[in-house]
C-alpha cells in the first residue's frame, strides 16, 4: 500500500512538471516596443526630451469680457481685443520684448496685452528663455534660447472670415449654397445693413450673416466674437445663430450652429 502511495505521488509530480514545461513550438511573446517604457529593449531616456526653446504661440481672444473671456484662438492675424503670447517651454525664466516694453520673470510663461492702441500693420514680439538644460540628453545645450515672431493687426474688412463661402448643408449634401459674412453699419435712411469698413466703429455696427440657413436672409448681430478665421456666438435667441464657424488655413471651412430651432452644419470653401 505504501509503495502504491509513492507511485501515486510520483505520478502527480510528473504531471505538474510536464504541465509547467514549455513546448519548443510555443510562440514567444514579442518584446515591447515603447521608447518611453524603461522595461522595453528600445527604451530611450531622451525620447520625450527636447533642448531649451524660446518658441511661443500667439492667440486672439474670442470674447474680451464675460464668462467666456478666457477662450482663445491661435492665430497671428488680429483685429482688436486682446492678444496672448504663450511660451512653449515650462518652468523657465522668460524675458519678453513687446514693442517698447520688456517683461521678465519666471511667472511670465504667457503675457496678455490689448490691441487698442495698435493701428493696422505688422508688429514684432521677441522672447528669451533661460532654464537649466538636460545635459545628459543634450550636452551642447547652453540653456538659453531666443526667437521672435511677427503678427498682423488688420482692418475688420480684411479678416478672412469676412468673405463668401460655397459649400453644402449636411442635411442636403447634393445642393450647393453660398453664404456670406460682412461687417455692417445700419443705414437708417434706407433702412438697410450696408458693408462698413471705416474705423473706429460707431453705434449701429456689427457682423451680418447672409443665407446661413438657405433662406437668403441677412441676420445682423452685435455680440458675436469676431476673429480673423473664426466667429462664435453664445446668445440663445431664436432668430440669431448660436454656435461657431471656422476658416482653416487651406481656406476650407466648417460651421456648426443652431438657428431658428434647427441644428445646421455647413462645410465648404472660401470663394477667392
């Protein structure tokens, strides 16, 4: 009986050993391929690192006040309102050269200025950045970089958004339509909304939307956020569009807005 128990135990051990053995033809899991993962054979400690840079972005504000005043749109062509310069490098010492003004400090990764005193023209903004470099990855990095960019201030009628656009409504993709935006002044002698490019603007001016829903009507609006390639309207009125419209760098465009109870999507291209 004892011998039988021994044979039984030996048999169990043999089964466990065989089950735990890997067959020669079992597939070998491929090694991970992630340079940011220290456990992978292609790990690179410098994969997401970069030399110190003074590159920065330029933004236009969509709304200069109210609850949406911190809503920004990246562009270097502006009309009025505020402009924001934002350095890409974080946690550095920044020295901005903005016209006759110099602003320096570790707290100035971004700087916001108004455009109220700038006439149409081309202007320069420069930045110098200093930061302790990563010498293990970039042994020749001095930890200092400087660069400059230009931006344009233009007349309201020179904004790219103030144009005609041909495209389709998503609800009727086989029928092309043309829509238009222009800056208007109310002419009480007609009365009619006429295109108005003189500045400074006066009472009775705003942005006009033409044929936004295919009805060939003109809708005036005074509280819309107007930028070079973008407009946005947040008021909730039945006869006013609520939504946005963007012109992309290649002059294609897209708009999504609610108008007279209908959700409208327009895609097209600027008519040049």
